[in-house]
């Protein structure tokens, strides 16, 4: 991937709106997120996902897991908009892969 490359992401909460973000960080979070999210119960909460992804993220992109929470939310909203993740109507919210 080209250093500084950007990728357009969607937001399930704001249909039709896109934002450009760092492609390498997006790809790394997506890779790890899809690895840790289950397809079946028990689904994971936001805090559980963030704790699960931190040790798996490339340290060069996420030193010590920094900004993992922001990038989880960015990728989660995009993948939900694209129909690859499902948000369950629970409290707290839980997610799983489709």
C-alpha cells in the first residue's frame, strides 16, 4: 500500500456520506476486526472488541494499541454500512460478522 494512501469509508448512521481515512490503518483494523468478531453467540461489545484487537494490531501502525478505539468505530460503521457486520439491539450494543 502506498504510504499516505486514503480510502473512502461510509457511515451506517449517515447514509450517502463518505470520509477519506488512512488506507493502511483501515486495512489493518479490518483484518483484525474480522478475525476477532464471531459469527455466532456470544457476540462482542465495543469494549470487548477493542481489548481483543489491541494485541493483534501491527505495532508500527498502532503503537501500544493507540487509537484502536477510534479505528474500531470507523471500520465498524463502514462495514455495517456495507452489510458485512450486524449490530444487535442489545444494551450494551454487540456486533458479529455476517
